[in-house]
C-alpha cells in the first residue's frame, strides 16, 4: 500500500500546527501566571491539560487509524474534565 505524497504533507502540516498550538498555549499560560504573580494551582493545571490534550488528540487522529468512536470518547473525556467543578460542597 502506497501513501500519497499530498496526504503525507497534509499530515506533517497538521502535526506541526498542533505542536505550534501547544507551544503557543503554554506560552500564553506562562505569561498570564507571571503577570498575575501567581503560583501553579488547579486552574493552571486544568488550562495546561486542555492546551496539551486537545492538540494531542488532533495529532492522534491524523497520524493513527483510530476509529471515530475512540476519538469521540477522548473528546468526551476532555469536555467532562473542562466542564467539571473541582470544588466540593463540604
């Protein structure tokens, strides 16, 4: 089975774009923490997780042969993580 050259270049561009989005997102988070003189807390951890996880899912979707159900489960996990409330009512 031969891979088309255009598909390979498209994959390379998608992976490079996802990595650039990761680095840009981490840079924005770092600058915001530095500007506010804050430490590394739960909200920062959630932001870093989202910035790294969503482009990783994009990379996995482009490079591997994951089924759509698997990718939907991963995206559902991210949505649940982002929309969850980490504070307890105690």
